[in-house]
């Protein structure tokens, strides 16, 4: 069960990061929803950096799960994952008006905590 939770948590993080990028950056850019300017640049930059961090961290977690699952059971790695999830959650509440990123990061936090408690 623990392995499924680990794969689920990091896989969910990578997938939700890609989907967030497609929905909030690519889709809005292609539809021309935001007028060019500083605010639009900041909006795209915030969402791009947020998504990039999620995708890279998720892929790194999946790589480690595949190659060295026992490393992900170490307390410092679990703490790092929880802190990263809480940091992303804080960013969503401070800077993003949509509920979807909040829900996606909350699901990651729940999955990573479940994986931590089943190790």
C-alpha cells in the first residue's frame, strides 16, 4: 500500500502541475484572455514557476520511487515533501484566486502524509 501511495502522491503532483500549466497558461495565452502588460507577464510567470516546481519535484519523486524507494522512507525526505506541499498550498492561498490549484496541492499533501504514516 505504501508504494502505491508514494507513486500516487508524486505522480499526482507531476500530472496536476502539467494540467495546471495547460489550463492557466497555455489555454489563456492561446485564447487571448489577458491583455499584454506587466500584470499578464506576472500572472504567466507565477503560474509557470509554480507548475514547473510541481512537475520537477513530482518527476524527481517518481524517479526516486522507481530507483530507491527506501530513500523516500527517510524522515528528511518526508519532511521536505510535506514542507514543499505546505509551501505550494500557502502560495495558492496568497496569490491564486482559483480553487483548483488549492485542491490539487491539498490532495498531494494528503497523499504524502498517508504515505508517511504507512511506511
